[in-house]
């Protein structure tokens, strides 16, 4: 399975402190900000209150605060970044793209803004736009692991297997113990007819032995490319682990 990393890059003033607060402490800060806003309805205070609400999972209320903050300061990178984040949470990916594009207009150097824009574009179905956004992110931060994985996955989905392999190579150099990168690279190499695909599938099994798909993929590679090895053992392991797609293949190939 091709896996797209779906986390976003956090980049908010005030958010790092909020991450360390309990729910009770966050609610206490929100009440304090309620009082502050009565006398100082500034963009900063609305933004800060929105961040606390976001941390509590109160996304719609956080969005309302970010809207008020943006009205008061339409040139604040952090406000639009925060609003893009909460729109992603609410499933408004087109709105999130617009906010991240505003961030990029304010600071084109931000790798994180380009990354998040790519994530939201991907969720909108704009694969070409997402690939370009991840490329812009990597131009600014060549070691951005998630951008490499996500761009590689999109290139893989578009049939650009050589380019995808290059991204997965770079991702593996950064995190050599992540099974997903080897699995995706193995699939691409298999599609390119490269024998090295088997080594990647072997690596996935060694790194993630409880993943039934790892055994299934290795078995299917051996079957499809007529590579020697006990593919039936892999299929049976996958089936025992609950991977239903292996059942018909076992019945057909492992009598």
C-alpha cells in the first residue's frame, strides 16, 4: 500500500507553550483571554485564544477567533497559518489552500507553508499542485522527510516510478528504519522490473514483522516476477494475520 504522511507542520507563536498545558489550564487561559479581549480585542489576543481552543479540539470556535484575528491583521503569517491548520481539521481543504497561499505570499521562504499547502492540495485532488508545493518545500529544506515521502507517493500514483524511487531513496537516507519508505520503494522498483525490489520487501518484513501486507507484497512480487522463494509461506502468514486478499491466492497457488 502506498502511504501518504498526513501530519501538518506546526508553526505558531504561542502554540508550543499551549502543547504543554492541561485541559484545565487551557480553559483557564481562555477565560483570561475572554476578559482581555473585552478591553483589548487585538489580533494577537484572538489568535492566542484560537490556539488554545484548537488544542482543546474546539475547531469551529477556534476558526471564529482566527477569522476575527485575520480581519484585524491581514498581513500576519501566523494567523493565516493557524487558520489553514484548523480548516484542514474541519475538512475545508480549499479554504486551507487559500490560507497557506496567503502565508506563502507573505513569506515565500517558509518550507512549512509550502508543505502544508501541498498536503491540502492533495486532499483537494490537485496532485500536480501538491507535487509542485512539495517541490517548493524541498527547495527550501531538502531534508524535509514528510515532503519526500508525500511527493514520492504522489509521483508513484502518477506512474513516475524513477522519480518516486529517488524521493524514497532520500527519505530512507534520513530515516533508515521506516518500513513504509522501503515498501513504497519496493513497489516502484517492481513496477520498473528491478530485481532490487525483493531486498526492499525483505527489509519491510524485518522492520515491521507484524504487518501482513509486508508478507503479501513479497509473495506477490515473487509470483508476478517468477522469483524463487516460498511465497506460499508469506501468503499464509498474511492470511493468519487477517489479510483477506491473501485467501484467494492461497487457494489458487498453494494447494
